[in-house]
C-alpha cells in the first residue's frame, strides 16, 4: 500500500492509496488483523460508520476495505494527538476513473500537520500489521504530533 497523492483543503485531507497486485484489499484477507488493530488502537472500538448495516467499526473491521481501516486509524491517531473525536472521514473508490486498486481516503482536520502525520502513522501501522511486522509506537507518535499543533 502506498499513498500516491495528498491534497489538503481548508476542511479536508484527501489521499489516494494504491494497493499493489497481490496485496490484500480487505481486512478479512489478513488473518488476525482485526484483533491486532484493536490491540494497537483500542479507541477504534468506539468508532461508528454510516454503513447502512448498523455495525460499529469494531464489527465492520472483520471484513472491510483496508483503505477504510486507514481512514479510521488516521482519525484515531488524530484524536490521540488532541484532535476532536467528532471529526469524520470517508473512503471511496472509482476503479474506472482512478485505476484498479486505488482508493480515496478523506478526513476532516483541525490541524493539517497533525492530519498528515496521522495518515502517515496509520498507513505504517496497517502496513506493519498486514505483514506481521513491528508497528510504530503509536503513543510516542501521537505525542510528537501533539507537539506540532499550532495554536
């Protein structure tokens, strides 16, 4: 998974995530990922989705797009770094317009540097957990991002 572009507008951070051929696209394709993510980011248990299925994110995590997981992980790291928990995001895709295996992740932000750093951290967490590798120290990264806050 790689971030191929980012765009910061006054309200949103928009990022394009591309998954290489052979990489999984869904959480259900990576055994144990849902439990591992909830261990690293337990705050995800309180996240909700407008998914039409009335599932909380912890339940949806069993089988959702990895890009959707990056969206929620970004918002959670932002919250750990002092952003309001009321900030929202969205994940979408248009494989015809953007290319196969390309997803768009958008998150609202209160500090652009915190949002960008949180996206970077979220991608590193998801990538490491997908590969069964050591993930970044989320608490330390959130503390570092909190120190970047302006005002």
